[in-house]
C-alpha cells in the first residue's frame, strides 16, 4: 500500500489505521508513543483556541481558523489527485529543475538517467525528459516502503473512540506546525503547495524532504541528479 493510500483511508473513515507492517512489542511501543504524541499535540492545539476568547489575541485565533480551513482543502486534495504524495514530491522536484535550468542548459543527468530510464549514462536529455525523470523519482519515492511506513505511523493507532478527537486534533496541530516551518524554510515551495491546496499535507512528506530542502537551500545539492543520489540509498528508489 502506497503512502497516499494511507491518507485516503485515514480521512475516509472515522477509524484510525493500525500499523500492520510491523508486529510485536517494538511495534506496539512505537504505536503507543505516536498515540500519546498525537494526544499531547491535540491538547496543545485545543489550549491555543482559548485565544479566541481574548480580544488582543485575535490574530492567533484567526490563524488557527485559517489553518483548519486550509486543512479541509488539503484533505479534499487527497481525493483530487491519484497519488497526492507523489504530486507533492513532483512539485518540489519540478521547482528544482526550473531553478537549475539556466545553470544546466544541456540537461545532463548522468547516473540518474541510467538508473531510471536504462539509457546510456551522460546522455543529453531535453526539458521534457528531465521532468519525466522528476516524475519517475516522485513515483518511486511515493511507492517506497520506507515512506509508506512513515505515513502509516503518522496516522495510525488502535485507540478507543473516546480519545479519537484529540488524536485527530493532534494530527492537525502537527500538520499546521510543519506547514509553518516549511514557510520559513522554503517560502517558494510552500507557496507552490499552497496554490495546489496541499501545504497542510507537507507533514507527511517532511521526513523525506526536509534534509533535501535544507541542502538545496545551502547549495550542497545543486541539481536533480544530486538529489537522487541523496535519496537513492536512504529510500531504495
């Protein structure tokens, strides 16, 4: 099951997903930690809503309400895209390609071209081919077991319904904080996701992209080929 499938199931049903890919005590302990973390975040967000009762904190209240509305739009986008995780990844890789086009007019994508398309390394690829490669990386990463497990863990639990509301609120809180963090880390990518009504789902791809974004911003990674090398071993793509 791919990462986006977990999100669809999560928001189609009032039931939280169980983590079925890992069994035994280690899985149980990790799941319990996720549940407690979500509950804690849910209580934190609920406490923030007390700002709506204090006039001088109206801006805080408005931000919370706006985030809830944006979360609703992002949830709708889960069903609008065939694979929402893949789409979010592709939007980032597409942005990187556009940023490096002037620096790499020839479009050489060496090891990546060989790994994805099976063609001769160091082949000259056009703009369309580079975007095709970005799509291939996005699809492969979205389908990887590692990323699927991350998404499953972030939405999973076997909790009683009595604490379900706090857990759901907790996921909203974590998603909102991740979106705020991205807005500071990479305003342009945040803007792209915002336009696509996806920014509140960044939380689910954050583990895969955050370090890449930091390294791209620091110019440690300068093009799609180097990003692929960074992701290849870690996520088996």
